[in-house]
């Protein structure tokens, strides 16, 4: 039987699969993710920066009341413009770099305007800062020795330029960098208040209006109200209206009374003061005379001295110097002087005089009737003074009115008993000395030279004319111009010229400012504003300061002392009997009780130098201390701004530090608003706290989820965000925190996150604990 053929089996190869399995395909490459957009560059705050500069210039407008002329305005504008420009150009480089650029810009402006040895015309060279030191010291000396308004010297212009530059820098840091425009009001108020306190003239109404408008503009531009124009405009308008109302209603602004333009005159418009500055150019603006004093007990006409001036600044005038440490009033100030004269007991009733100076007669023996701890008396200058303007009702003084004869003055020659500063002619044009030498001719030293110069001005045949109206000259030296061309002026000009001429011929001299004798009313004399006067006092050893009046008055106000009458008669060839010398009592009532003066006479000893002051008895150090305090208050805000920029830059850059930096910035924003997250909180617990404390809206909550996920992935999974990935979520959450919780002024100036970090570092120095380490790690992220 044949076996049926079976189907042939195919032999299976172990290397050949029974079923054809498709080969695995290579996965298609994943298309690359789109490159993240680079983080937006921080916007340049044009409006806020320009508003800050405008606010500084407007707040500084009252400087016009304490500095002569208008040239200082150009220096101030240049400094502020340099700060604003540098801040705008360097804004994107960060606050530290911007502040450094602004400081360099201020130095460049100072170098261009005042520096010596500048490189390329604007870079400070080796000698530049030495020159700056000289200018600053000179400005301090001028302020210390002058009263407002001070002469517009290079030293003062340097000080103004530097001050406006530093002020603009401080306001920019507060309003633009720290976004705290309200805090900028502190330095702006300081720059407005200092000139207002020192000015002896009425403040123009537009200065306070301009300052208020500038500050309102700054609040609008830098305070986030640019999008709400009606509200911002209303803020500025309200500030201006309130400023106008305060300016009109406030009785005393600065030191001189109401704002100008009130429409009133006489005593009702405010008390009257005496400006102690004799200039050689200008015009005496004299309204209807106003009664100032009533004087009883005066036996003969005499000058009522308010103060004396010893420092002459060429082409500017005579200036008051800081009084030496004085003898307290009321009380005796010196014993009976050796100078021959007449003893008087005078009562002065004040009608409407308010100033830093207490007008007194002759050689003062004692003063009563003024409040204690307010007034001092400087024996060397013959000046009663106080640290702030006052208006006393009345005061009583005992004095000796000197009455030396011509022969006694001729016998008294030399400079014994007086300082060399009373012969100082630094900077005086040599032509003045030539004119003085020609005038005195062969006259003997001392009295004869003083009389020759006085007679040249006011004697018979004088070519000089007294006038209240003088045209401004065009010469290169005001004094030479007055002596040779103008020859027309008022008392300040005549006294200024004669005092300088006396010094050039070797006679110590100073200018006295005060009042003539006034009008005789029988039982008293009345002194008005029309009696304001300046004259010359020359020094004679063993006699003292002796008055000479070179002003050619013809209205009966001139005072001719006996020694001048004798010299005039001698010159005319008509000798007269010498004036009788008034007897000096051997002992005055109460003289035995007079103590020795508590301060030595400055002629024999240089006075001690008190703390630097403004020349009005107001020390400078409080203003410097206030400036330091203001700058110190900005430091925490600047640190917070630096931290914010550093963290957001790290977030935008991506990488290992991005998530932690973004999370720390959000915790800092929350802490600044008083909502802290304890170090024991997890990331999710802290996130829930942020939502609850700041009432985050849905968009901010979603952004917070993205941030939390990125933080957990970075810290626990090692997956770090790509560049730009977290930038928008972090900013969205930060904006939500700001919208839900407003940041107070204290939070801007003293951020809580900065304080906490400083405290954590201080605790860490005292000893490390897990909690302290955690706090420091969190705060430093």
C-alpha cells in the first residue's frame, strides 16, 4: 500500500520569523519649540524723570531771594538737566549704574563751569577737586559773613550748582527709582524752606505757587495717575489754589511778613527791618515814611547804630560778618570807657521795627528791657543781635556819646587796639588808592586824612550829589565808576566809598548802618524809615570808633560832630573856640555793681569761632543733618529696588536660579504689604496664603499655579524653566498682589522684606539655628 504523500513541511529557520513583523520606525523628529520672546526691556520713565527735574527747579525758585542776580538759574538748570539726561540714558542699566551716571554728570557740569585743569574740557583733572574744595570753603565763608541776598560770586554759583545737582539726584531716586513721589516732597520742601527762612525780602507769590505745581506734577507723572488725567489735573489745581490761599493768609513767611502784592502799606503790612548790606549799585526804593522809634532821654542829635560792616567785597559792597560770641542781654556790657563824652540814659520805644539787630546809641554801658536768652551784645562791633528776627516793645540803655576834640583825634594815630582786618583792601582796584592819595595830598595821618576825604565828598565845592535815584553803570568797577563818572548816589554808596578810601591811606575804617537823629518832637525824637542811613566809623587809639558822614545831605538830617566843625572852621581860616568837653562823672549810679564783661574785647583777642552759621545766627549743621537723614531714608527703598531688578533679571534669564528668584520676589512683595510667609510653610501653603491675603483674581491665581509648578519642578525634579518661561507669570502675580493690597508710604520707604533680611543676617551672626538658616536662605534668594 502506497503511503499518501503528506504536504511538505517547510523547514523553519530560527533566524526567520514565521510572521513578518514590521520593523520599528524611527520616530519623526519633534519640531523645535518656538524661541521664547526676549523679556521686554524696562520702559524708560520719560514723564516721571522730566517731572522730577521740573519740580526741583520750581521748588528752588526762592533761591532768587537769597542770591543776587539771575545767573544762578542757568547753573541750576544745567545741573538738573544733566541729572535728568543721565538718568534717562542709564535707566535700563539699573538704579546703581544710573545713580553713578547722574553723579558723574553733576561732576562734569561742575568741571565745565568751575574746574581747573579739566581733561578734554569736562573731565576732572588732578587740580579740579582741589579747586572744588576752595570754592566750597569760599562759599561757606561768604555765607557765614554775609546776609541775604549774598553776592553772586563764583563760590556761591558753585554751591548752587552742586546743591541743585544733588537735590535732583535725590528726588530722582525717590520719585522715579523707588516709585515714591510723595517721599520726594521732603527734599523739595527743604530746598524751598531754607531760602524762605533766610530771605529778608518778601517772597514773590509765584514761588510758592510754582513749588506746589511742581510737586503736584511730580505726583501725577510718577505716581501712576497719568492714565487718570482728570484726577491728576484736579490734584495740581487743588495744590495751586491751596498754595495761593496759604500765601495770602499767612502773616509771616520767611522773615519779612506777608507775600508781596497784598496791597497794604505801613505797619499793617508787616514790620520793617533794616537790610545790612551796602551796595554801590542800585536804587533806594523808599515809600511813604513809616514811624519806627520814639526816643526819649537823648540830649543831642546822635546816630542810632544797628550794626557795623567790616568786610568789603569788590563790586558787591560791604557785608556783615558773624558777630563774636556776645555778652548776654539784658545787663551790663562794659564799664565806663576812657573816651571823653556825655553820659545819657535813653528809652527807645519800638513802633514797627523787626530785625536781627537791636539799634543802640554810642558806647553802650548796659541794656535792659529785652527778654533774657534772646539778645547778645558784641563789644567789638558795637552790635546787639539775636538769632532770629524779633520785634521788642521797648528797651532802655545807658551809654556814653563820644565827644573828642579835633586836637585829641590828631594826637591819636596808628592802629593800636584794632584788628588788621579793618585795613584790608584785598581786591580793591588800584585806582581807588590813587584817587584817595590825591584827595588827602599832604594831610597828616589819622584825623586829617579822614576829614580830607569827608570834605571831598560833602564839603563846599563838592562835585558829588545826593540822590535816591541812581542809574546802573556800565564800568568794570562800581567803586571807580562812582568816584570818577557817576558821582551821584545815596548814603550807602558814599559811606562804602569813603571807608575803602580810608583803608587805602592807612586809616582803619568800617561802615555803620542805622539811623540819623530823626525829628525833634519836644519831649522825644521820632525816627522813621526816611532816617535810615549809613556812615563811616574810623578808629583812633585810646578814643575808639569815631563817626564821619560823607553823604552830602541838605535836608537837615546831617549830623556835624564838634571835631568836624572845628576842622571846617580851621580850613576856612576862621578859628573858633574848641567845643567844650563834656565832663565825665567819676562814678555813675550803680557803676560799682557792674561786673567785668564776660567776653574780652575782640581788639585784644580773636573771638572764638562758633559753629558754622548762615550769618543770621542760624547754624548750618541742622540743614546738613536733615539732608543726611533724608538720604538715609532712601537707602532701604534703593536696596529693595535693586533686589527686584536682580530677581526679575534672573527670572527672565531662566536656568537653575529662575524659579527661586521669582518665588522670592513674590514673597517679598507680600511681605512688604505686611503678609509674611513663615519659613515652615511649603510652597503650596505659601501660595494659598498669597491668594487669601491679597485676594488674587483668577488670572493671577492661574499664573501663581504656573509659578508653583515651576518652583517644585526646579527644586525637587531638577527641571529648570527656559529663558522667558516664568517672566510673564511672575509679573502677573506681582501685579495681582499690588492690586489686592496697596503699598503704604512706610512700605515704600522701609520695605519689610529688606528689614527682615537685615534682621536675619544679624541673628545669623549671633549663632546659627535651623530657623535662622532657613530665614537667611529664603531672604537671600
